């Protein structure tokens, strides 16, 4: 024997890749299991107060700097890429002499792994946020239905605010109003959560009517944290929806949470048009469960321009909404929200109004003349 030490045997690229894949799969399974069993306080401490803050500050300015929807473009290209990927895999399996059953089995396995990675990415950028400590607990407000007297009092104050802030068309600057809502949300979130969120340069819009066909005014992509608002919406509805979507970007994943934050920040905004748009949206919640006669009587107190803005919003819905698609999307989204721990499903939007009434009663919302 020469006495020379035996050099260590390094892993081949194939072995290294297999180990990496195994590690990714184990990590994904652990994270998915954690999302189901970890208590809300842990998720708040580990995800919302740490990981999400870093992700939000890095990802939102990056994806928001591009004026076109990135995730929408990916979804358009993904089917073609997946078909090409599947065909290449099929050909490789045939060259190796694998049978049809074996090819299908391997292909399904790859598909499941891809779905596993996609869902894990969803959890890390967004999904854990559904399971954080409820906003009403963090803010110290009750979650109970408002009384008729409370709603009537709130409606009276909203009408006064709408009359005061119903500015002429020459003063309706949508971009200025959006920036004002963002500034108010920054102050609100920093005050109550200790977090200063980043904001996108662009709130994006797919082709006109794309979202409204299923009666959706806005949406946030959970993987890229891009806010999208329906381009066909008139300015008042666009801005009110924008406030909701910006709240999602700030980490309020639940629809009740986003409604609450959007309403409070919109009414705190310095820009009068921003306050007007938000007040008009909240006013519609106060009359949503009234019969036709009561609804007309309540709307009669509004200025003519406000009634016109509401009519324009209804006309857009009538023009673009496809009832069959709306029904399907509503049922699918209801099941999706429930699968993420939102027990009320689609009714979580209305719960946001209940929380807003409690926040107003607590003094978090200024509804007095300035």
C-alpha cells in the first residue's frame, strides 16, 4: 500500500439533484402541515411579523414597478409551457423504453410535485396570512352585528361626509386620491401593527371587463403580490376597490380584514375625493339589506352626483357581468375562503362592515366635519 489517503468521493450531479428534490419535497410537506396545525399566535410571530414583512417590502415594489400584470402573463404562457414539458417527458420515457403505464405514472408524479411547490410558494407569500390572529383581536374591537340605531346614525354621518366631499369633476384626481389612501393606510398599519408597508408604482388592470365578467372588482395575485382593479369601473368604484386591494397588499388577506382597513384608511385620507369614494362604498353597505322603498328613501338624501356615480357603477355591472360565470365563481371562491379557514366564506365581506361599525364606535374612524 502506498499510504496515500483515499480522496473523498463527491456526489454526482444526478445524486445532488435527487437530494435537492427530496429536501424540497420534505420542506414543502412540513410547511403545509405547519399551516394546518400551528396556532395563530405562532403564525403571527413567525410569518406575519417576520417573513411577510421582508417579502412584502421586497416583492411589492419589484412587481409593482411593471405596468402590465406579471402573473396574468404567466398564466397565459403556462399552459403552453406545461404541454411542451409534458411532451418532452413523454419522448424521453419512450426513448428509455418505458411503457405507457410507467410514463403516465411518472408524469402524474411530476405534476403532483409541481403542485406541491406552487402551493408551498402560495403559503410563504400569502396563504399563512389567512391563519394569523384575527384583526378584531389585534385591534381590540368586537365582532357583533350592529344595531339598527347604530347603522342609521352611521348612515347620517356618511351622507353628511358625502355631501361635503362631493368635489366637482375638475378636482377628481384618481392618482392623487390613490396616493392619499396609501398614505393613510401606511399611518394606520404603522399605528396598529408596527409595520410600514411598501406600495406599488402601478395598480394594474387586465383588459376592460375581464374581472367584471365574474362580478369581481379587484384581485391580488398571491404569488407576485400585484394589485389589479377592473379598468371598466368608474373612478369612485375604482378607488374604493383600490383601497381594499391595497389593504390585501399590506398583509390583510381575509376579505373582512381588507374591507375594514380599506374603509378606515379611505375615510382617514387627506384627499376629499378619496374620502368621498370610500364613504359612498360604506353607505351602500348600510342600505344593502333594506327593501326597495327604504333604499330609495335613503338614497334621496344623497347629492345628485353621488346618485349618478352609483348608477354608473350599476351600469358597468349590467354591461359586463355574465350571470352564469358569476354564480360559478362565487361558489368556487366561497369554498376557497372556507378552505383557508374563513368560516363565513363569501360573507366575510359583510363581516368587514360589522367590524368597521365597531371600529367607528371605538373612535378609529373620523366621521366629523373637518
